[in-house]
C-alpha cells in the first residue's frame, strides 16, 4: 500500500495487499442512489440552502449550548468540520483537551492517527465530515454520561439529517451504541454494516484505542478495506472527479 505521493504509507499498512481487487456486496435497500436518496440535499427541504450553510447556521445556534453539565467546564464547543456534501460522516465519542482548546475535532494524537488511516484509503479531512457524539469535553476525557449523550443527541441527529450521508463510520463504542441503539460490544458490532435508520453504519475502534493496543490495528485495517470497497461500489465521496 502506498500513499498519495507513491511513498510507503504507515507501517500498519505496508504489509497489507491491495484492497482494490474485490468488490463489496451493498446490503439490500442501501443503494440509496437508485432510490433518489443519495444525492446531496435529499434530506433537506428545498430552499433551505446548502448543507454547509445549514450546518454553519446550526453551529451558530448551538454555540452557547448549556443543555448539560459539560458546558460548565468547556473552553470551546466542538461542532465538527469537513465536507458535509461528501456523503461520508465519521462520528467519535467526544472532544479531548486539544479539541477543547482549538474547537476542532480529532486534532490530538488520535486525530493524527485518524488522518493516516484516512490517507490509507485515499481520503482526508476535506473529503469526509468529522463530528462527535457530544460536542463538549467530558472532564478528564471520561466516557460521556447517558444524560450528556441524550442532551447532545438532538444536535447530532440534525447534523445527520442535514448531511444525509451515504455512510456513517462509528469510531468507538460510544458512537456505535448511540448510532445503532445496540447494547452489544464493539467487537460484535464491527465486521459488518449496522444501521442508523436507512443509513449504513460501519463500526470500528476509536483511533485512541489503537494508540493503547497494537492488536487493534489489523481489525481496523479490515474495517477500512470494507469502507473502501463500499465507497467504490456506491460512488462515495460524492462529487469526486472521475
């Protein structure tokens, strides 16, 4: 596997054979392009503006959010960033210290690893949208409490409605449970597509988990191969030049 400049990518990927040899079977009912649901704007009312404009408006609306206790200790609300028209949404758990300081998602060590993972399948921050389940940092980077997730869930639901993504990647157990409604462990949820309504959800481990455990790199790479195959089959990211 090589990077965009023809140089070997991260050692995680160097020994992995090309993932472009096979094809993926799109789960029944998820070929959303054929149903007219795969085009940008399908989830928005006519005249409401572009997805980017609508998300910018939503971001301004929630900037001073005090729906839960996390607002009491945050420096910045971390709304999300990327291309909302691309059709690929990545959802993590919540901001860490670096994200809280900058107001941007995934900019710490885990974020740098996420950038390398995306590059391995020819994606970057400009060809996906990145958000979190909760928009404010839980103190000490603890797992968000159920009431905190619920308080923020309306924002995430609105983000998804505006973007109408072709696929969602759930990064970690909190995102997987929130999006799928399942109480199953991440080990049983990953490996096949789950659902958020009629949107396919690919569950994988959070990049922070890879920093703690080398053994998770191989299953994450398998998940990324599955995502790449799904992208090729369904024409994601949207709007990418042929």
